[in-house]
């Protein structure tokens, strides 16, 4: 007959085995919604009641019990807005990766929604930081091949944008501007592709312009769905084709190519061709101007990806 100490040892062993193998320990409850992470665009903030605050509440209303994290880049709303212009994008991505990795509510994965520049920023998160796992990525007017122009900015930020235009014209690819001006980090000059490839510290990197980082490719391909929303009457993103990974043809700024015509796709440098064939890419369009869509359109076209 085993001693009392041996019985306790056996009991603890059995309890440990059961604890390590029961499915509910490692998996989300089947009825628990997948959390959502939101990243706002230029000149916006995490909690503007007319933009990200509205989206957050709408998702919470449509999917009861869901956890929605609207990212704040900084310690205050004002700082969050300022950082959308002046904080190095790579530093922002690193900060967000750290925030997500420490959020216990995201440990089993999350869906992501990026608005305007927040779209390519969250794509960088998917490529660089696979844990916790991003399930679906939805970008709204994201400039995936960058921009070659800055037509206008939101509301009170117009004076900042006038200054940014001057800086971009002076030298978008100079080191000080690349390091400290967010919009320069996804500025894509079709008239000087070599300069863009060699000097862009953010976009050229995540778009595999200087070589193929296999981890970027493999991590992005883990997405269940990559949804890109294009605004057909967009007057802010130049060219609008960038929202679906298209851009101006090299050497001019008039005619554009689409994703399937790009070297990025044809050489499958980022896995987009394989994802397309696996039906993981979704191309949505709406007739509004930049980030303009109805509540009904969002509920009918976006919420299903979040459930």
C-alpha cells in the first residue's frame, strides 16, 4: 500500500497532467468573440467620438461581449494625434507589438482594423510580430504601396499638412525627414524608384523592396483573411490604387498598375500571390471619399469578418 506522501505525489501528478491537457486551458471559449485591435490614421486619435470612438462602440454593439482595443500612441490624446505625424513609424510598430504582447485578453489571437496609415502600420505588426496571432487584417484606405502626394489633411491638421508638404518637397528621403516625419516613411516616388528602395526606412522594408525577409512573408501568410477596402472617390490618397497594392508605373505619375501586375505579386515576395490563390485576399470597394462609409455598409460588409 502506497504511503500518504506517495498518494499526494500521484494525485499532484494526475492533476498536473489533466491541467496541461484539457482543451479549455489553451483555447478560447467557443462563444467568446475574438478581440479587435484598431489603429487610427493621420491626425486622428484612439478615442475621437466621431471616428475611432464611434467604430469601437459600433463593434461592441454588434458583437456583445467583444473586447476592442483602440490603440493610443502616447500618454494623452494630444500626444497620440501628434505622434501620427512625428513619431518614427518603426518605433510606433515596436511600441504596439509590446502593448499587444502584454495584453492578456489578446493571448488567443485578435482581429485588426487599420484606418488609412494605420492599415500599413498594422500590416507591419502582422509581418514583424506574430505573437499574439493576428487572425484577420482589415485595412480601410491603407496606402500599401505608399503615396506620391498629400492632397489634404483632416480638419484642424491642415496647417501641419502644409508644413509636411514643404518638407516632402525639400527631400523626403533625407535621413532627418525619414526618421522624424511619418508621411515621409511611406512616401513612394515613382520618378526615382532606386532612391525610394534604398532610403525608405519603413515602407520599402515591409514591402520587401531590398530583399526577401522570409519571416515577413511567412507571418503575413498566417492570416486567415486580408481584407482591403478601397474608396473609389478618395481625394486624399494619391494614387487610390495604393489601397489595393497598386501604384504608379515607374518613371511617371499618371498610369497605374494593379497588384497582380506588380513585381511584389509576380515574384510573390510577400506571399500575396499564394494568399490570393488560397482566397485569403478580399478586395472591397465603397463609393465614398477617404474613410467615408455608412453605418449600414460597415455592419453588412465588415462585421462578418469580426464574428
